[in-house]
C-alpha cells in the first residue's frame, strides 16, 4: 500500500507534467504503451522465472529496479533535463520488472491462502491499488506545486524501502509440492516447449480459452477508456488538476469499498457470473461518465465503475487459482498475461490517435455528427473523447450480456475440475 501510494503520486505528477507540456492525449497514452510494450517480450520468459526462481528474490529485485527508475526521473527533473522520450524509456524498463513483480505476487497468493478464501484474498489485494488511488492524487496535488517532480520521487523512493523491507520479513513457501493430486508437471524438453507450455495448457481447455477471449475483449475496451478519461477531464476543465485528482480518488474509494464488500460477502457462488455482472456494471458506469459534463457526475460514475472492478478481476483470478496447480501457475498465468499485455498495448496505441485525429476533430467541425451528439455530450474540447468513451462503454455492456450465452464460458467452473481433484 505504501509503495503504491508513492508510485501513484509519481504517475499522477507525470500526467500533469506531460499534459501541461503537450495537451496531447497521444503523449499521455504513449507512456502506458511503452510501459506495456516490453512486457510482451518478457512475458514469454517470466513464467519460467517465476516457476524456477525463489519468489521472494524476484519481488525484491523488481522493487529495486523500479526504485532505480523513479530515481532516474527525479534526477533528470532536478537537473531540468527531463524530456518526454526519457519517460518512455524509463517506462519500458519499469514495465519489464513491474510485470515480473505482478506475476510473482499473483502466483504467491495461492501458496499462502486456503482455496476457499481465494476470492476474498484477491479482493483484499485489490484494496492496495484502490487505496493508493484515494491518497496519491490528493498528496500529489498538494505537494507537486511545492516540491516538484524531484521531491515527489524522493517520497516514492522512501516507500520502495518500506515495500522491500516488508517482503524480506515474509516467509513465502515453495510452489514445489509433488504431493498435490493432479499437480504432476509434464516432462518438458527444450526452451521452446517451456515458453509455449502455458499457451498449450490454455489451448487444451476450451473453457479457459473462452475466459481468456472474453477478458481480453474487456481489457481492450477498458484500456481504451483508461487512456481517455484523464485527458477528457483535463480537456473539459482547462487542465484542472484538483478535479482530476478528485475523480481518481473517487475511483479509489469505489475500489476500496468494492474490495471490502467482496471480502466480507465472498462473491457469487458462480465466479463466472460475478465476472460478467461486473462487466455490465462497469460498462453502465463508464457510459454515464462519458455522457456527464459536471464533476459530480464524473466522481459518482468513477466510484461506481471501480466498485465493480474487484468483482471482475477477483472472480476471474479465483477460477484460475482453483483450476491450475501452483507449480504450473507461473507459466500458465504468464501466457494469460501475455495475451492481455498485447491487447492492452494495442488499445493504448490506438487511444491517442483515435481521440486526437478522428473523434475530437469530427465534433469540432460542426458537421452532422456534432449536431447529433452535442445535445448529449456537449461541445468544446473533450467532447470527441467523450463520444469515443461512450462507444467503448456500450461495447463492455454488450460483452457482459452476451457472455451468458456462451456455454463453455458460463459453465466453465463445472466443466473444468479443480487441480486438487485430479486433472
């Protein structure tokens, strides 16, 4: 939580820095793109690392490199040599080790949590990012004008020290437990077989394929929206950092409350049903956000959208925890994440040009499209981004509703046996 708050402060400050320098959606979206792009390559090998290297070591290493990236931003900012291309390079390095950290953390949960508590543990884990989203923008908004980027990065570095110290204090069991029923690892020969193992594992189970496809579609549309909402608010408020900070904080509050509710409640009996309902709730909330033109509407919609986020991702991950043996999870989860990274990178790459070159100009031209949507979305800067955001939100709603019609998806939990039931 502490480390996420520090990193959130740095990212929020960098978003403001880039927007004030360029006022370009593309410039901001490219940070996410360069963060994701190198992860695509490293994802092919990260699963092997996680299954072979002690996870405590990987967590400390990834935190250490991320701290080095933050230090680089601070030093460049202090010397007044920071440029946008520097951020893209640093984001690429940060992304590589951030991916390893995320995969290591994800596959560590089932080693220290009983199976019946997977969903609750995942929902509690979601509180980290959501809680940071509440605190980080507020702190950054107050401290950034006084301390600048270099001061914010010093705070971030201190929180990395807390994170690394905490990891060193925790005992993480090994995933190598040959006594687990159904967990026998197939004999694998050659690096190519190792790299492709996760993809072949998923491909041999139609229900897992269905889950990957539907979540990939959700991630694509969500990532488009994620790249658009901050520039939309900045465009519609003439760069008001306070409004943006409150919107991000509202999102964090929604995520925290959603995670707490899910932790106490335990979710739907069918995790797949919970995931699809989460899709619909997210889509409806995002559509209201895109149509809104007042901060209060944005705050409320962001709260409601994030309220559903733990339900989506905790339900999805809980199914994988139950169906894939821990000693195989590194490579199998890495394959799943690889697909998600490709989808998210494409979405980040498309978001900027779609907003800057197509939707924004089309609504400023005063043509037929502008006259049709202006009564709903308004006019002026940001209205084109809002139109694209609403279209994406409708797509998420359709995805959630249509998912109930796919048998291999709807009945995935019954079709696939749990790993400890023999598979």
